[in-house]
């Protein structure tokens, strides 16, 4: 495909990064650009089209999907619309990049999965995209020679809560910690550990009367205190949190091994490898949390060609593997939906979806059943 022509469905604040990335890529000769916009209000669609150099705009996303001059769409509409719009786009033969969360209803996620599998030539990307430079570098050390066998993982995205007194706290808009922020640590855990087999969760509202960073007062209608425990076929567990009640932000991951660990975005460092077996090449020994054998590992600078729109374009062109396709998207969505069910029913829930890890993980690194460890 010489040029990838995209349509933006939803023209709010979230759309900016996709427009910006496409413009940067196009400036480098990567031939990917937005040609159309769509928003519920015509003035929003028209204003965004004029701002970004698109020559047409729509108020009905189905008309955009009928546009033969559009190859793919980016969906940045409110949460509850994501899965239905994505399914309609796939059926229309459009490549799809859909913002998180993939769904707010499990039955809609299943319908989207069926639509995507029926259109194997259509690329569907489900956010979030975790392949930042630190994460990709960490994969080089997620090996037995550095960590020994993998024994578990912990991940978190917690902070004081969204600073704006708007839809983030609205039950009708289906915001809240589970649907808005829990997806990020779940995605990192899925990418590193693969599919889980069982989930247990606690979900509640900790702060009903909120003071927000913009000076507002909000009567919150959403969950803000979510803890998830995942179990894997080989026995490991994942502890995952998203809590909107912290005095500072924690947005990191720790992959634990029997002989080492990988710290991603923890305590002021983008990537630290703890290894009792060998020092990573080109690393620097450091004092870190009072833990022995820790090394700061160099991380390449970020670049737009490593961002999500570039990944979407490569997947459409079939020149690279798809790292966050429909199967991993469904697995993360099932974890979110079944976490609600687990918390309501007070029991563990078996997970039914699965996916293949895209990176070359060592065979046997998750198997602790043989040998003396």
C-alpha cells in the first residue's frame, strides 16, 4: 500500500496524539495521513478537519466507513462506543485502531472478535500499546541467563485521580479506574506473562466526594480502587492495581525471577535489571532499593517510528508483527469484565480467552515443575 489514508472517528482531546504522529511520519516520507474526520457535532468535525488538513468531515461514522477514500480508522470516541464502532469498521473492510478500553460490555467484545476473525485481511489494533523503548529493551533480559525462571509479576498505575471534574467520574460515561487506567498495567502484564487462566478481584469506590485538580467538587459515580490477582497455567501470580487515591503516581512493573528481576519505570529509573547470575552488557552497577546486584541498563530515546500509528501502519502493510491485535485485546477486556464479576460474586473466575506472546520468549522459562530451584 503506497499511502495509508486514515479517518478519525472522535475529535476530542485524545485524537491529538494520533494526528501528531501521522503528521510526523508523513514528514519522514512514511505516507500515512488523515483525510477525513467524524464527530457527533458538525462544528467539531469541520474544525478538526480544517486544522489537520482533511478535505472532508462527517457527523455519522457509518458515512465515513462508506468512504472509499479511507483505508483505515482511528476510534477515539467515548468508551461505550468503541467495540460497536470497531466491529462496524471491520465489517466495512477498514483497518482499525481503537482506543482503550476495547469494550465496556463483554458480549460486545465477543461480537467484535467474531467480526475481526471473519476479516483476516483487516488489521485491528487494540490499545494500549506498551512497546516503548524501555519495555523493548527489557525483553532482551527476560531470559533465564539473567533472571532464572519467571516466578511472578506486579504492575500498577495509581495516582490521585484524574485532575478534571468531568466525565472521568461519570457512571453514565463508563469511566473509573477499571475502564480508564487499569488497562495499562494489565496490558504490560499480558505482554510479559502471556494469557492468564483465572482472576480474582476487589473493586470498590473509596472516595465518593472528590476535590479535583481543577478546583472542582465531584460526586463520583465510578470505581476508584481496583486490585486484581491473576493466576497462570504454570502457577505464577500477577498482582495488579489501579487506585485513584494516592498522593503520587506509580506507573510501573516488576517482573520477578528466581535469580533476578526487571524493574520498569520504578522509583525514578526507566529500567533496572537485578541479576544474581550475570551483569547485562553495557550496564552500570547501582545502589537500588537496598537490593544487591542491580544494574541500570541504557534505554534508546523515544522516536515516532516506535509509536502506535507507525506500528499500525507497519501492520497494515504486513511488514512487521502485530503486537496488540484482537486476541490480546480480548484477553485484557475479559480480565476487566470478569474482575467486575469476581468482585461482585466474591469468587475466582476462570478466563476463556487466550493469545500467543509475540516476542521470542524462551521455552520453559515459566515452567518451575522440574529441577531444584
